[in-house]
């Protein structure tokens, strides 16, 4: 697959958003170009090409491919060739000239999986804005948005066919876990008795598993040792949990103009999130009944609910838990050799934490 140079966008125009990604700016540009190339390969039969053009919106923060690329750069204390990786039991043979290209291709795949999930999420949540622009479902309808997400996944399958089986297995498992987590969240709607541990399990499946797999894939493609792979996987898992906690907080208290997407869907769709779970555990029986009524009216009393979340320290509690998971992720890298990539991973985790502070 050749990298296209005719994108009409410079590196500086990419909406990277994560300061630490300056280290991998050129590789992220390649990821963005290849995503566009994959979409451009769709023939314009019966207007399909025009529908696909809806996907050429401004790039997001590209956190997932960024994790792949940074993990790929982590230096190993052992030889980069013919390393037996204890985490998968297979010999890795990544040559220095090829490992970066493999990481870019994997970055394209995880970004397309993420974009497909966003298309489906906007249908489920009836979102009207994404990355500052109207959503596909608001412009073209739910059927088109769902099938466009499926189209992206079909391109992912084609790209995966060119990867080594060990990468294919990790990508397939991560995608399956993401879908399972989304399904479980839908099943648990209006379950106001949900425990925090159950919530963490759900967001681990729907979000954190993919973060962890991005670090896993990047480490393997860079020829990391088994110990390095395990540290990076653990980092990605905890950073992913923190990311989803902060994302759920932004859905409650975020500014749509700054976040760039429709907010308030968790309350409107009766999804238990960490701040709400904390509130229901902290309130007395009388107030708990009031909270339940506010949660059950489809978000009509969102302002009053947010005031209760503030009053009981539920928003601060969720922030604190996100900070704890970030710290846990950073701690997982403690024995990793010092490098620019390690520093950038740590700064990325702190960027996730700062989103709600």
C-alpha cells in the first residue's frame, strides 16, 4: 500500500490535540493519509462515494493510533530481532526498516475501528454533532450511518488480511470486547443499583480493552520484550479506563462547543455512569427517590441533577477515580527504560486526566 501525498492538508493542520504526539507527528500524518486513501478507494456507484465523503471530517485527537505509534518506539533492553515474546509465545522478527510501517498500518486499522464505533454510537445516542460537524445520521439517516460504519469495518478486514496472524488475533479480540461492552451497557440501562465495580468492568470492555490492545500491538510491532509488552498493555488498560471516566464526566458537565460533539446522552438514555453511581450511594433514601425521578425523566431535570452531583461531591469523586487510574497506568511504566516515547506516553495519560480538571 503506497502512502498518498495528495491530501491537501499539512501536518500542522491535523487536529492532533495531544501535545505529547509531537514526537510522532509525521507518522500520524501518514495514518490520516492512509485512512483517506482507504475511503477514496470506494467507487462512486449510485452515490456511495458521496456518502463516504461524509467521513472526511476533521481528524479527532487520534489517541488510539498515537498509542500504537508511541508504544512502537519504546526501546527494548534485548535484541530487536528474533525475540521470543512471552505474552504470545511467538518469535517476533521485526526489522528496523519495517516496524514503523507496520505500526502505521495498525494505527490506520484502530482509527477506522474507532470511527466505525462512533458512527454506530451516534445512532444509538441520537447524536447530532461530532467533531464540530453534523453527524452522518443527522444528515443521511440512521440506516446510512449504520451501514457506513459497517463499510469501515469491511475495509478493516481487508487491511487485516495483510497483517501477521498474531496482530490479527489481537485486533479481532479487541473489537469483539468493544462490542460486548457496548451491548452490556445497553442491557444495563436504568439499572440504578449498578455497583462501581460493574461500571468499571463495562468501560474496560467498551473502551479500555482497545487502548490496551493499541499499546500491545505497538509494542509487538516494535520488537519489545515480553516484560515491556506487559507493562505497556497495563498502561493502556488503565489509561483507557481513565479516558472513559472523563468522557462520561464531559457528557454531564462539558461544553458542546469545546468538546465538539452532542452531550447529555448518558442521562437521556439512562446510562449509569460513575458520578451517578456515587450519588445514588451517597444520598439518603428520600433523596435517592428524588434522584431516581430525575434520572427517569429523560434528562428533563439535568441542571438540577448536576447540582446534586456537585453537592454530594460525585463529580469530584469521578475526577479522583480517573486520576487514580492515570497514576496506576503511569506506575505500570516505572521499570521501562527512559526514552522520549515513555515520556510521551506519561504525558498522554496526564492529558487524559486534565480533560475534566
